[in-house]
């Protein structure tokens, strides 16, 4: 085992051991179970569970929740655990991440002993989004990012409340829809549209915008638009390579099955994601109207350069969702 | 039948006078200098690029010449090159899509032409887009110029052979009401419209008179035509009519000259 300074100077060596887990106090746990301090001095010994007869010791391995485990009997799949207090940074465990796949993930901090893993940081501290792929990551799943789990909870709470508290059937909401001939046909579909809505993590979904169905038919008559939809991952809308996030909170699916919605899992949605956001997105899918048209149909005024969450605010102000 | 207005028709203007920056000679023509903006990555078989030109370079002959330069430089099975009149817009524009950030509307409004080629489909054309927020092929405002261009073409929107290159998107609140107003003005050599005056201030009921006149005046001032050596006087009946259709934004505007009806939106 070799330790280096950040400039590459050899710091210390320990023969016959292999680093497994870097700890938050600057030390390291070797595969032997010996704990070393930042100077390479052995200052502890974790007790490695006895292997089964005839099996070599597997040593300690990190897991995603910051514990270390060791297989005590591989045939019966029994484990023992201990807390490790992982170091922060890109190299807190052997194999670059607890699964040992070689993909370097950043442990940004420990929260009461639980590490928070992220992809290498970009300008907005979000997972990298470079190429079109096939990922549609359900909201709250995938790599743990700073806010995705909180936003998944917010989404679920908002959805449950919207469905259970009668907003969609309120007198104000009914009047808003039924007195408008362009919206009346959709009033009776609001509840099912919300019920069937499936939320995905916009930052982690690299499926193309075309395959995600987040486009309207009329866009295909714009020269080059079809090609751009095919090479643009959904996550670009939330994490652009050539610029910062531009303010889109959610993006609805316009093509069948018209149920998906991709959610921005950045900090701003902790305060901006509301019941009315879900309804706003459901209305896109139901009506096929983009933001500008939907706002005009709802309010009789042009959207212009207002932020599009004014649509959500308008729906809430008319009783269709909580404020 | 709307009142017709006298329009002095002049011979077609085929030569253009303003050249800026470094231009590109190509065959018998001089293509205007352009600046590259955002290019969509990940597109091995597509060239998806934004470029910008100075506003005075938006003219049929220059754009057709530029298309030859673009064709030679950006070769690929498909090329879609969006041409803006603002460097900042070319750097920042992304397709508006169904949902977009509010700043995106500003960038999109600066899009005034697209060069498109698709080798497999044997398509190559320029699309002139006066309203950047209506960039589709089937927009009634847009003029498609199939390349190579073989004949003297007309733009869908033009006055005295000067194509309308740019105007503000037509969108107004329902409270604006409907009405018509006659406006006079001058198309300047650089293509902008100046000295816009309401010629018949009493044409509409008082309730809609001011709003319609303000709306029409503001919109006409946003028009930009192809450059020319001359000033051209115009007299236009600008009609505003409320519509209530789910995919319209509430207003139709119709501008009429003697020979050229304009449906604006």
C-alpha cells in the first residue's frame, strides 16, 4: 500500500496490504482490516469475520450507505457490517465507487454517517449529460443527487394531495374549465391525467427528446427540428452543455401514452414544484397545447416573456390546486 | 371589400448596397460574412448549427450566395443551419419546443432564415422567416427558396419587390378588440420602416380606436424589408380581428396594400 501527497510525492508505504476504504479522519482501512492513520501508522484493527472453513477472508468492502461489510459465509450469504465514516472526495473507496465498477463518483459529504454520492460535478452540480441514451430514470431513483430524493417526495406529496383534497373538482376550477369552450372537454379528464402521470428525473434521463415524446406534431414542420429532437437528450433541457439551466421546471410528454413528465431535480424545484406544476404538465399532455397557447387559452393574454410557471400560479389562483 | 390604397409600384430592385465585415466570394456572387453560434453536439450525421448575419445582409441574393458557401463548408447527409440577425441569439437559441424558458422567446424572435439540405431526400432550400416565432415550413409568412434557385422569385410578403424580412410576432390580449387602421410610413434604404403615422384616426369606434392604432403602429415599426437604394412610401390598411381558436394566440392582423395582402398572424 502506497500513500502519496496531492502533488505525487510518496508519503508512506505499508507492505502486504491493499487500501479499501478512505476514512473521514484522513486514514484508510486496508483489506487486512488494519486501520491506518494519515501517517501510515496502524491505529486500529477491525475484526474481520471468520471465513467459513476452506474460504479465504474477503476482507471489508464498502457499501453505498457508508457501511462496510464482509461475507462471513458465502454459501449462506451472511454478512457483518460496521460503520466506516467514509472520506469525502472522488476516491473514498477502492474501485472508484462502492460497487467497484470503476466509475468515479463523488462523495460530497456524510450526513450523520451516510455518504451522498454524485457524478463528477458540472457547473450546476448535477450529473453529466453528454450523449443520447436510453435512460428514463424514475424520479427519486438512479444516482443520488443533492435534491432528487427530496423532490421525489415533494412530487408524491403534491400528487396525493391534488387527488385527495378536491381541488380538481372545486367550483372555481370547474368554472374555469367548463366556461371555456377550449378547455371544457378536458375537465372530466383531469383526475385520471394526474393519477396516470409518471414522473422521471429530468437530469438523469438521457433518452432523446424524440423518443421521450416531448414534442408536438407541428414542430416537425420546422426545418432541422426532427434531427435536433433525435440527437438531444432530455437532460439537456435541464443541464445544457453550452450553458446553464434555463429555467424549465418540468417537461411533459405530448405523444402517446401522454403520461410522462420529466422533472428538474435542482434546488429551485424545492420551492417551485407544487400541485399546480403537476396539473400544468398534465394539461400539456391532455390538450396538446404548448406553454404559449395554454396560457392564452386560460387567461386570454399572451404569455410573452413571462416565466411559464405563471400558468401554474393561474391554475392555483383559480382553485384547481393549492397555492 | 376593404378600401384600397394607392401604392407607388417601382421596378424591382435587384442590387444591394451594404456590405460589412469579411465577405466570401463564391462564383459570381459575394456572400456576406457570418459568425458561428451554437452547434448541436452529438450529431455525427447532422450539421445542426446557428449562425448570425448583420441585419442588412438579409436579402435574397445574399442569402442564396451564402447558401452556396454553407453547402460547401458544412457537408453532411443533413444540414440545418439557422440564421439569426443577432450574435447573442445565435449563441443562445434553442428550439422553443412545448416548454421553454422566457429568455428563449427573445432569441427565437431573431431567427430569420434557415438553410436546409438533405441529401437522401434530394432537398436543398432556404426558408425566409419574417416572424422568428413562426419558423415552420407551412407558415403563411415564410418563403421557401428551392436551391439552386432558377427563376426570379417572389416572397410571400413583399412590397415593391422588397421582401419583408422581419416583424414582431402578432400576439395581443383579448381586450384589444378588433378594428382597422390606415397607416402611412416610409421604407428606408436600410429596410426599416419610419415615420409611421395613423392616417385615419377616426376609423373605429372610440372603444377600440386607440388600442388598435397603437397595436398596428407598434407592429409596423418593427417591420424590416430588404435594403434598397431608395425610400419607398407605403400606405397600409392594418386590420386587427380577434379570433378564438385553441391554437391561435387571439388575434389576426391583416395588412393590405394595393397589390399585396399580408396576413400577419
